[in-house]
C-alpha cells in the first residue's frame, strides 16, 4: 500500500514537470527588474511568478502545448509574448524582455503582502506579520493560529505532530531552552519571525554529517525595535473554592544581553515553567491525542510555586555566556480508585484499591554555559549543570485482593523521603582546518548523581481462606524501615574526524566510550535496630561500551544525500555482591550498520529511508540481586544475569510542502525489533494466595510497527484552516507468566481533526474531534481480547465586542466505552467561559472573569487503562473541579532613552 502511494506520487510529480520556461526581464538601460509579474496562460495553465532581485524568473509544471506570457509592473508598459507548440523542448529559454516606462503614471500606491511561510531545508520560517493575532496575546496564543502548530492545555507544543523540545530567542537559548517560559511571557507583537528547526545536535551540526534523528526546536526572532526593551507583566487573581493565582515577570533585552526574572504561585494547575518536571508543566507525559480536550489533564489538586532567573551576555566578540537558576515546588493530593486483574491458567487475582497520595516536590537547578570561538575559528563549549530534588511522598491505600479461594482486605501505608542531587558537565570542542570539510569534533560528558531514599512501609490485612470446608480467618502485619542509597556515575565521550573524500563526499572515523558505575546499598529493619539481612544488599555494577565507527556521506547536490555507516561495539556488564564470591558478567560484540538516504524529488517533495541500531542497558531495578517485599503482595526480584538490549529500527518518511498554498503533508512508517528484550517474568506463588512475584528475563521476538500521517491546509480561503493527523501503532509485547512465554498483541489507533475558522476580525472559532482505540489480545492463560474506546468533540469561540471587551467559551464532550463501568461511569461535558475587559493607556491592564468547568464534571474523569503482561490495570483519579476566578493583569514596557 505504501509502495503504491509513493509510486503514484512520484509519477504525478514527473507528469507535472513536463515543461518549464525561464528568462530575464530588464529596464530600458539593461538593468534587471525585480518584482515584475510574469503571468503564463494556456488552455491548461494559469501560472503567476515574480522576478527575483536580478530580474530572472522561472515557471515549472507547464501542461499546455502553446501558451502566452504577459509581463507587467506598475509604472511600466505591459508586454505580451506568445510561444507556439513544441513538445520536443522540455526546458525553454525565453528571449530577454525589456519593459519601458509608462508615459502616464498614476501616483504610487504600495500594497504590502508578506509571505506567510518559507521552507529552507531543515528550517520552516513563519512571518508573523502575515498573520493576525488577538490584541495583547502572548506567544502561546499566537502559535495556536499558525498552520501545523498544536498547543495543549498545559502548554505542551507540537509542530506537525512532533513535540517542541527547546526554544531560542535570536539564536540563543531563552531560560535554558524552557519553552513555557518563552511562550507564556513573550507578547506576540514582539515577534517578527518563528523558525521551526530540525536540530541534530551540536556534534552533527558541526560535523556536517546528519545521520541521527533530529529534534524539533523553535527560534524566536524579535522585531528590530524590540531588541532593546524592558518589559514585564504581573497577574493577581482569586476565586471560589480557595483558588488563587499570582505571577510576575520582568525581562530586559539589550541587543544580545538578556536578563529575565519570572515567578508564579497558584493552585489552578497553571504553570509558567516546565523546568520543574522532565515531562512538562503538569508533571505528566502528554500526548497529541489530548489536543482539543478542554478538561484539565493534571491528576489531583496541585499547588505550584516557581521562581526563575536567566541571563545571557557577550564577552567580547567571540564569547557568549548564559546561565540561570530555577526553583519549583509542587504539592499534590491525589485521590482515586483502581482495579488490577492478573490472569493465570485456572484463576484470576483481582485487586481493587481506594487510595490517597500526598507529595511535596522541590526542584532546584543551577546552570551555566559558555560558547567561545577562537581567532583560528576553533569552537569550545562548556556547560555545567547542578540540580537538587527532594521529594516527600505519603501513600494510604485500602485494598481488597481475591481469587477463587482467598480474600484479603486491609491497609497499605507508605511514607518516604527521596533526595537526588546531580552534577553534570558537558564539554564540546571543534577543531577548524583550512581545508573545507575537514573536521575534528569531540564531546565529553560526565554525570554524577546520588539517590537516597528513607522509607517506612506498614501493611495490615485480614485474610479469609475458603480453600477448606471450614473457612479460616487470619491476620497479616508487616512493618519495614528501608534505607537505600544508589550512586550512579557516568562518563561518555566521543571523537570524530571528518575528511573530504573525493568530490561531494565525506568520510568520518569515530570512537565512542560509555562507562556507567552503580553502587547500591539497601538496609531493611523491622524496628530501629532489628535488621533483616536477607533483604539488604550491597551491590556494585559496571557497564562499559567502546564503539569504533566508520561513516560515509555522499551529497552531490541539495537534492540527494546518502549516509552509510558501520560500527563495532564491544560491551561488558559486570556485577558483584559484597561478601559474595559469585560474579555476574556478560560480554558481547555488536556489529552495527547504519543507513540514511534522503532524496528531494523537487523543492516541495522529499523522501527519506533510514536504519539505526543501539544498545539499551538494564536499570538497577532489573538487576538488583535481592528480594524486595516492601509490598508483600507484589514481590520484586532482580536478575543480575540480564543482558543489554539491542534496538533495531527501520523507518521511511515522505514530506510534501507547498509554500504558496501553506499546505503540508507528511507520513512515516517505522518497524522496530529488539534482540534480548528485557521483559517481566511474573508468577503466582500458589493458587491459594494472592501473593505474586515479578522478575525479569531476556527474550527475542519483540517488535512494533508505527505509521502516522498529518496534513494541514487552508480551505476555501486563509480564514479556514484544516488540520488532520492520525497514527496506528502495533506492538508484539512479550512477557512470562508462571514460566510460560506470553504474547500480548496491542493495537493503538488515534485520529485527530481540527477546523479553525476566523469569521471576521471580530470572531474566531475552532472545532476539534478525536477518536482513540486501545485494543489488546492475550495468548495466556487463554486467548482474550480487550478494547477501550474514547471519542471527543469540542468547540471553542472568541468574540471581540468593541476595542475593550472579549468574550470566549469552549466546550468538550468525551465518551468512553470498554472501560470498567465503576471507573468510567460518566461521559464528561466540560464547559469553560470567560469575559475580558482592557483599560488604561494602550490597553496595558486587563480584568478577566472566568469560569472553569461550569458543570463540575472534570473532577472525577482521570481515567487511564494499561495492558502489561497478564495484567489489566484501570484507574480513575480526582482532578480540579468547578471554580470562578477574577484576575487582574498589568503589562509594562520601556524603551531606552535615545542619546
């Protein structure tokens, strides 16, 4: 199917390029004329282009046999020229055209029209002047109006289905690359252009060999008159149910110098920063399937407090520095219930829980970066980072476990304090040579981190055993105090030498080192001085990898590029328990071919095919050689004999970009298979108990297939914007159940639709729809299929009432099917509304009255389902419910005095 689609597209592209014409337009003195309108007309064509700075023009995809061209420009006489049929000439060189001044010229009238989008290789540039944005809007609101951008409620931003990972302002990282800080602090009127960049990393960019997967970043280019400015904003709000919101931000830009201070305090799940969590503002992994859902996706009730300071400056002409400090405190209370079903050959174990989790997380980050370019054009970059995270957790669960013979009910309480200091230093160096293309690039990273955990666990269960004629009742009580300390030290380094090899070719020789040391200590006590030696561990583990690679790149032009590589990777894993004579070791040599082929059929269509392989080492949970029965009903036993996984991925993609119509289409297909896949091995200790034990094994046979597409285009006019996206993922998951290998085939299907319509300058609207299917088929203990569906419809609108009032509303309706009824017994309807009024000079102040969740249905709809091994897990957590809030926002800006 994919092959037929690709063949059809290539055939269509070939037909559209049957003929072309190019030529030159000059004035009466022979100088090239820029901006001349060149209009071609035939029985099959109506094509219009303009001349470039030198007066040249070119028209492609001419279908008509004979045609005429009209040359026109304000202030000059119109010239029309005919071209007879000649099917044997594919590329026509037109004679030079001279335009003479018009005798009677009306007064000059200039009509400015900006090109909305430009495609420049790995960069797509948006001209913000070509779009209209709401007054006083921040950059986040403006991004929602740009083709291809999707912004979730928590601020997570996608472009054409891929998450934006970092942000720059005028080519420099803003707030350490934190996206939310930029999008929720920069006014949209400050921005001249937005660049979406496929970034391959410092090493690949410097080498000129791009054979790895890029990440998406954006570069914000400020208006020329905003490069020297001091601006800021402050927000203060209060509402029902004790809701509050306060934030302040001050920024000073001075043509390369930047100083920013931002802070926020709220309990409305509103974050101005993402640096407190590796997954984004809300502290949870977000997906594009949540796009258009106006419900608050953050589980539990949260109090967020954040503070950030960032700076950048120039030290002379060749040295740039930047750095900052971030702090975030997040307090969370989550209540909910869950159902876990574990299936075995002749029975099932059901576990229902009602729980409350309380957490208090404090995160500090201090970072600095220096970039220098020496007089001989060598480049040096040093980037140290220090973080400290302290997290306190308290879990209180009431559980009921049962199989066909035993029923257990009781409480599980767990309280812990976790501290995690880390230090990371990255050094990058690139040696410049006079010979073009020759490069010597090195990167060195060292990371030190410690995880300390002090935990206290208590369990109390009443056990009713019906396996005999006379049921028996017993009690189980356990208390453990666990002190654990893990030290993880990692050294990674790489050196690459690139040499031009014949014409249009580069040859790279690389050497990579990866060494990881783990020292883990765990002490378990019943009471303060009663140690349980059998549950303690003192374990040392080391992973070492040394990879030597050879890579060849051939790029004869800007349309075709191929990379062929081969690497040899010896690796070893060694582990030893203190006081034990037994050593655990594993040695292997991986042979790793890599391939990447990219072909640009034309300026608008390109194809790509790639293969890559890499190792994934087991984590400490997988290899810890000790029984962890702190949860007595789910015992964890590590396997120190595990091998490293080897990951293989073959992928292909097609992209079609039509700049003149602001259309974009992309589709990709990827196949992944993993050798020595690390999977869970779960067993029930007997059919007369609810106790289960989980360990880990290596096995072969895992694979997954992923296909996705996305398409966005204006419809009828620029006022209508259509976005379509979807993906299908198929997983052949493996696990072991009571020693037998189990296969779980999982299908994920997701389809999104968005339709935006700006009726006029006073009203804009958006419609969203999403369908999601999660289907799993089990082989053990018997063949069984489970399916969970969700369907979303949402509609939002905003109206401008005069120059000072704005009214908006949004509604989303979600339907669930296939979930356990007591967990998803409602199909939530979410309605939000707000009214804004601006005042003071230049509308610098704004009062906003908003109502979140008018029907109060958001608070109990945190539904999630997972299929792992022989387990089916479903849960529902509480979320933020209805509230009203009144906020005041004030913005200030000041320009430097002119000397």
